């Protein structure tokens, strides 16, 4: 099922809880603007290549559009539209004054030089400059883009407009006005939400086991945080393999090996202190643990493997890791799912802090960012959990309904 179809299903369920008319639902499902442009650049060998670019702006009722730009060969209008819509929901869930947007360029960045990627970044801004700006639409990094690309885009925007406008884009390097803590904000926010949930359940993290799918930036940070908090990380996976040790994995040593370029299916991971045993990567879904954290790709928990899930909590750090059918199955089994639009909203929350920092000319400290992030995520969880309790619905349904209500009332 296409990503936007998932989103529409969640919106319809939330709208039913709110008693919204079909007219209201149709309005909430319609982006304000779908921008498309071919980006033609000169390659290093002197040839010209053209790449399709997108920017979808999905509701600015609550503030400027906000969302990342990804460079990915599979980027298309459906994917970008779905992600833009989810950004509108995500910002409303954590109650920050942004709407939703997303951008994409259909390109394989692994096949381009840094100079060619910079040319695409500049061409992207040139194509959409009239629709971008601190009070209009504020991009950020996403898949295969980073602080360097954001810096190139900022420089191009300021060159074209003749203005100094650091708040037009977030996820920049610190020397260009970026904010401390942005690189870990997604996982930091997710663990703050988990902390609030466990407090509600009167459960102690030091008595719980965790399995984590994904050892990229988000998964690695989540594993480190949970290990530091005293949780027992009993399973980890990357795209090549999975490790399991019921006595607990030495997270730091595993991540050191990963940083050195090793994959979890390498033979050296088979022995202590890393692992009790090695498995195929997809087996992480069914490994025994109290908490399962999908922090990799979408559609990882599906109808064909959902029965193997043993966790009582699933924390969605990845976007869309559970299909709707699997979602229903887990809900019937009373598995608590912390939805992506809440769990991984820490990234856009700290992007909001960066925007505030740039507009005011202040420089936020690491402590201030951490304190404000924890406060925001705890408050967001409380709002969602209270709504779910009041309406006897899942946290996902509550998050979408709460967000739709805030957007519709704006």
C-alpha cells in the first residue's frame, strides 16, 4: 500500500472520532500546493543531467510549512505528499507552530560527486525560492542530505534574495547557525516519550529488556541512551544481520565495531562479549523483549510477521514501520504502540528551537535544548495519552485526532 494511503486511513479513523464531515476530511487531506521542477545541472564530465524535484506544502494553518528534503532515487510525488502530510500532523501533535512540508529529488546521491550534489542543492533553491523563507517554508535535512547541503541551500537562498536569513532552513552546521543536539534529537525525544509512558505504567526501565531494529543514527542513539538508563538491550540488528544475547548486549562495543565499518553478520560478532547468537536481520521483529524499537525502514511489521512480535510496547522511531493490518492485530493483542508522529517528533521539535534561535539571534545551550525537548515530549505524550483514555482509542488514533483538531481549529 502506498504511503499516502496509510496516512489517509489514519486520518479517516481520527476524523470519525471527532465527528468530522467528509467535506472537512477532504480538506484536511488536500495539500495546499504540490511543486514540481526538473533540475538540470552540469556534471563533472561536462554533460548535463536532469533530476525531478518536488516540494509539497501541506497546511500552513498553524505556521510556516516545515519539513525535510531528501535526495533518493525513489523520491516521487506520492511519497513526498505523504511525508508532508505526516509533518503537519507531527508538528500539531507536539504543538509547535509549523505546518507540514516535504521535499525530494529523484537522484542516487551515491553516484554523484560532492560538487554535483552541491549543484543539485543550488538548483533546488533556484526552482522553489519564491515558496521558501523563514515565514513561508523552512526546509531541513532528510534522507541522504545533511548540514552541508543545508548550508549550500542557505547560501544560495541568501544570494538570490540578497538577505541574511539563517532561519529559512534548519539542520545547519553550528558555524552557520545550527543548534546543539539536533543530530540526536529524534532518539532523545523518543526516549523521553517512552519515559513518560513507563511512568504511566509504573514500570522501571532497569527491569525491562529492549530489542532495536537499526543501528543508524537513530537506532544507535536509542541503544546508547537505553543502555545508559539501565535497560537491558538484548537484541540489535542492521540491514545485514541481528545479534541476540538474553544477558544483555554490550552496546558500546557493538557500535564501536559498526563505526569501524563492520556489519552484524560478520563472524567476529558471533562470540562474546557481543552476542549469544547471530540471526538473519528480519528475525529481530520476533525476538523476545519487553520493548521493540523499529528504527530503520517502513513496513517492517506486517501481517506475515506480526504474530511473532512478543513485546508489550512498540516505539516507532522509524516512519511507518507497521502496516495498518499489523497495527490492528497488535491493538487487538493490547500491545501499546507509540506512533511515529509522536515518537520521532523530537527532530522537528529541535528544528523549531533552531528556528527560534536564528530569529532571535540567541545561541541556545545544550542544557536548554535538552530541558525544552524533554518538557515538550512529555507534554505531547500526556495530551495524546489523556485523549486516548478519554476516547478509549489507541495512541495512534489519539495522536491523529488531537493533531487534526488543532489544525482544523487554527
